[in-house]
């Protein structure tokens, strides 16, 4: 019984890491204070992952210059792309 539990523990940890990586936004730098942030596909199109990353890059605040949404019913969820500029 104990060996079965120990065998499943690493798999459970790996599954949690994989799931956490799926909800992270990705950013690329355009110029000195401008970034492009792409969120993963989230049901309902929540902007929380983009806001968290924008607050990391711009601790004194930011302004969203452009926002686009990609709604794909086959893949499920809405991907949101922001272009932001730090204040």
C-alpha cells in the first residue's frame, strides 16, 4: 500500500507543475517600456494572468495600448493579447 502511494506522489507533482505552466502568460519586450503579453486560452477570457504579469514588469503602473481576443471554439477558451506601456 505504501509503495503505491510513493509511486503516485511524483506523478501528482508533475501534473501540478504542468497545470501551473498552462495558466501563465508570456511576455515579449517591444521597446524600453512597451511589452506584448499573451495569455493562455482560458474559458471566459479572464485577464488575471495578463494583469499579474503586467504588474511584475511595471510596478509603478501600466496602460493597455491594445487588446485583442482570439476565441477558438475548437481549442476552447479565449486567448487575450495585450500591448502595454509602463508609466
